[in-house]
């Protein structure tokens, strides 16, 4: 079906009327009926562009979300381009613009350079964010989409154009062609790039189990009207709508084609088209884990292609602790738009911080470009690692300096509270600390100016960017960027970096440093995929005593002698917890106070609460454990439940209200220990994984005691605002 010009003209008139109408702002979707293609959607936007030359127009076809943002900013206010670092910045820029604007964005369904790409979804998120901005800014947004949302946001308009279905497009292509040509075209439809060399088409045919010589493919490329050949000899479809239509024709299953293609590219010659195509094929085949597991292959894939395929590779979510989770966090940290050598340096650095030293070395060795830095040592908490922090710096570092410790070169790092650590310069070994501000150990001295460890570089830091100068002649050497920090120091030829996630040392190659910060929108608010919380496995309940002592310290976990357990505690498992496991002394944990456990401290307390919280017959006697959020915390001696007792005179507006906080004492103590553990991680490490800290804790608490975790006390305790 060809597009209906009369329908298109009417649609243009409708859109024109909306643009010139009295509404101050709004959004209009232009889609195809039931996702129909070749309906004239792009033509509609181009007609409006011609009629409204002042409009901001962007063709999203082939663009990343970052490219879309960059294009919008360049048209709106080019002076803002270098200072734009996030999606929030883009929203603010539009909100501050007082000029009435028209924004036209075509081909959002074809965003990204790969056919299997996460970019269409990320571009849609950018446009959704602009939708929020239009609530305060006078602009109208028209976007082309494959099909309009089933439930468009309130106030949004819709124009749907009739067009051709995929089956109609496929049938029009296959008419008059021999079966082998149809199968070859269907194989080409699985290409990840819009246009590929003939050897790529031949490889796709082999993956689709179609034997065709390259000469025959070149002949079809010249003859068939559906194909185009670029000046560089690259072959592709004239219309982007043809490929998805042909993939639905009978033939080898698409997933099998992609799986064979990914395997062939992973083991084959690293041609540019192959390196750029591999992430898309791996994502379509569901084999992205295999790609990430091979450092030699990973090191040759361009950053943009890797992340684009990655964004589509895990539709069901990313398992925590995997190579994919590591890439998710690294991609959100900001090393965007860097040279390939620097990108591989970041991949290697991330592997090193996770203790995967062999992988780090393999990545560095396999890089087709030299690396501007390598990691010498790292005590940097890797994102996604929720190991409880050891004693160390408690707030953001404010300085890093080269010092001498007992005559050997060392690194001194200090935080805002005056706490300090001293590490060996060569190895990162902890030599002293945490030291209080007033402590001055005899071993600590200033580094002599003539020391071999005297700084070879001078650093001028501006946030995450550090300008590097030669300490001898003052020459500017370039820029080093480390996401998540603003503190840099130098010992000898090592650049020592300190941040909320720890300390690490890098050895730089000055000639390979970038010359400018090179910022571009990183859009950390639009992550590549979603990291799933680790599933609950029950290990926390296997040795509750060890967990409590690890979190609170053995000296603060108190137990009773069997003879000191009140007689009213008739629940035998609870008696064993009191005598064998113990109860920790807790002060101020999200409003929780647990009293020191003594024979006198576990005193009886009558149940006196609001009517809705009255306990069933057979409950009690009750014993005081402490208080939570200003209300007594009681142990039910009959069954071991832990209850928060709202006062009998509490207002009906007072919350939380539900009494149950633990179905048994062991579960409650396990939940308290986990809360303390994850709170320490959340507050000590201001990394890009803070949302996952809370998500994982919620899952673990629900695993320990699903009934109690669902009550409003625990819901309140896990509110992000209460975690600082």
C-alpha cells in the first residue's frame, strides 16, 4: 500500500492548526495505524519544517540519546553545549527558554546505529523528559513514532496515518524474485548496520544457511530496486521498513541467524563492520554474556556500539555481580565520548578494582590503541559490591598528598571530618589509619623535595577533570578524568585518586592523555538496562550470631544465661536466641534503640495500645527490648514475635501503626543487622549504585521475614529520605 496523499495533506493541515492554535504548549504523536510503515510520517514532519523554518528539527534516525540531546542544544543554545552534563541540564535549559518554540523530532523508532539497539527507548525517555519541561516552557513538541502509545499522556494529541503492513511490504519485495534472492535479502535484513560491505552480506547468508557467492550478491545489489549501494560500496535497503518486514518471512529462525553471526564475528577477523555489528547480533541472540566474558573481543569493540547493543541485551534485567552489571555502572559514570584507548583503560581499571587482575591485563593487552593510563593498585569499592565497609574515611576526601612513612614513600588522604589514612605509595598497603585529625605519628613526615618519589606531575583538578602538568618545566600535558572524585595527588609518577568509594593509583602515559575534557551529555538518568537485586538465598539466617557480631562487634552482642531468661518466655526458639545468639546493643538506627540485654533489662511491660493493635488471646507476657521510632519495642514471650506498641492515646494520624516488626526474634535481629550493614554501605560510598543498595536490602528483608517486611514500620525505615 502506498501512502494516501490526501490523508497526508489532511494530517499536515491538522498539525498546522494545532501549532498555530491558542495552546501555549503540548505534544503531538505522529504514528502509523497499528504500526503501519511507509505511511508518510516523516513527510508530515518535513512539510511542517518547511512551513515553520524557525522550528527545531532533528532526525533521530541513527542517533543515540546523547546525539539527540546534543543536536537539540546546538540549535537551542550552542553556548551551553560544553556545560551540559545530564538530562536534568537539558530540562532546565528548555524551562529557562522563554521563546515560544516548535520542536520536531522524526524517526525516533530508528534511533541508534544498530538494528538491535537500546537507543529508541532511551530517545523516548529524553522526549518524555522534554514533556515535563513543557509544563513550564512555551514549546510544542511533535515526535514521529512507529505507533502511538496505547495510553498517551494527558493532554497529548495523536495523528495516525494508514500505511503498509509488514506482510504487504515483504510480499511486494518478493514478487518476481527467485527464492534464493528472497532468502539472501532476508539474510541481509538481519544486518545490524544500515549498510554493510558485500563480505558482511555473504557472512549473513552463511549464518542464514543460504549459499550465495559474493559476485551474485553484488549483481543483485546493482539490479534490485529495494537496495542501494554507497560510494564506498556498502549495501543496504533504501527503506528502513523493509528489513523488519523481510525478517518475518519463512526461513532460518532469526535468533539462530544472530547467534551464528555473533559466534562467527567473535572468532573472526576484527574488521570495523564486524566489531560494530557484534554487539547487536549478541543482543538479538541473547548471548551478550559471551561477548562480555571475552576480554580480547571486548577490547576491540567501539564504545558506542558496545553500549548500544548492551542497552538491548538484557530486557529482563541484569544480574548483580556480573560483567554486565559492571558495564552498567561504568557506562553511567561518565567516560563518554573518549578515545578507544581510554575506553579500554576504563574497562581494565574497572576489572582491576573488582579484583579481576588477569582480565584487566588481558583487556589492556588486546586494545588496538595504546592506553593513557593503567591501574597500579586499587582500594576502590567497585559499584555493586555491598561488602560492609572497613573502618576508614567517613566523609568525602578533601586532599591527597605525598608523604614519607618511616622513611618510605606513602600517600596521605584526609576527609572532611579530619580522619586520615596512610597507604604505601607503591602497593596501596594500609600503613596507618584511620587517624584522627590531632594525631601526628612519629613515622609520618613530609616527603623530602629531593626524594625519588617527589611528584613528577602537577595536578589542577576541576571536579572530575584533572589537568596534568610536567612538574619540571610546567608544560601542560593533558586531561585525566576519573568519575566519582575530585581529589588527585601525585607520588613519583603515580597519580593517586581519592573519592567516596576509596583510593586508587594510576600510572599515566602523558602523550596519550586527551587534550580537552571533551564532555558530552552522559545522561546517567538513562542507564543502559536495569540491575536486579541479588536474590535472597537464606544465608543470613544460617549463623545469626556470626552476622550480629560481624555487624555490631562481639562486644556489643549480649547473651543471657539460661537461668536469667524470664520464665514468661515460654517459646523455646526464642529462649535459645537469648542464650546462644544474643541481642545487639543498638543506638539510633533509623530511630531504633535496642537496650543492653541483661537479666534486669528484659523487664515485663503490659500491652497498652490503640484498639486496632490489640493482641489476640494467648499472647504475652511482653518484655521490653527497647524502642523504635519513639514507641516501645516488645518481645512476646508466648511466640517470640517482636512488636512495636503504639501508645493507646496515639492520634489516628500517627504512623507507622502496624505493630508487627518481626514474626520471631531471630528474624527481627537478622533484619536489623542487614539494615545496619546496608545503611553503612549507603552512607559510606556515594557511588552510582545507591538505588540498588536499598533495592537489594528490601529483597533480603522480604526473604528473611516476608510478613514483617510488608508492614508499615519496615516500609518507613526503608524510605530513601531516611537514609540521608
